[in-house]
C-alpha cells in the first residue's frame, strides 16, 4: 500500500490536521499513537479509530480488508498507508525531518519494518502494562476535537 488519491471532507475542528487512522483494539497501536501525539507538540495530527464512520469516509472506496490491514495517514487528497505513512508523519513532528528523509529514501525497508511490527504487534503489545494503555487512551481522547 502506498499513496492513493481520495476525495476528502474535513471533520469539524480538523483544519490543517492530518488524520491518523489506527486500530482501537490494539494496545500496542494505541500506545504508539499516543507517543506520536505527545511528540506532535504543534497539534498537526488527530486520531481516528479504524472501523468508524469517519474512518470509512476518509478512506473512500478503499476495501475494508485494506482499511484494517494497516494504519493510515490521511492528508487532503492523499492516503498514506503502512510504511509509506512514515515520511509524512515524521515531517509533521518537531525534529522529525531526518527520520522523514530516511524513511522516504528507503521505502521498501520502511514498509518491511512496518510489516514486521504489525505482524508481531500482539507479541510486542503483551508486555505493555494496563497503566500505559490507560495513559494512551487518555492521550488519544484528549487529541480528538470535541471529545470524539
């Protein structure tokens, strides 16, 4: 999966913010997203849970199995999925330019790393304490406009 042009609407309060679509049932995914949101001191990212009406609208005609197969970054006119989402995400983060360039320069490696982590997320998420998961849920909830 790479970049797919889509027609996008914007949710209220989301102007200038890219949507990060994530698996809300994955503890590892939630903690990783919360870390990204904390790094995003400019507030350029907003979380959207996969499987919601908003996620389906943002992903347009993408088949549901592809929607659920990875995380996605949705910017106006473009969906970046799996490893291809790293460069634009890192570009939005303070000090993330070097990581953005590295993941952009080596897209196959970025996608392989993403796929390995995604395939092992249950194993990687197992040791994450419940307290960290609750922290992640608070961070994610606090990043949604109007408590979404």
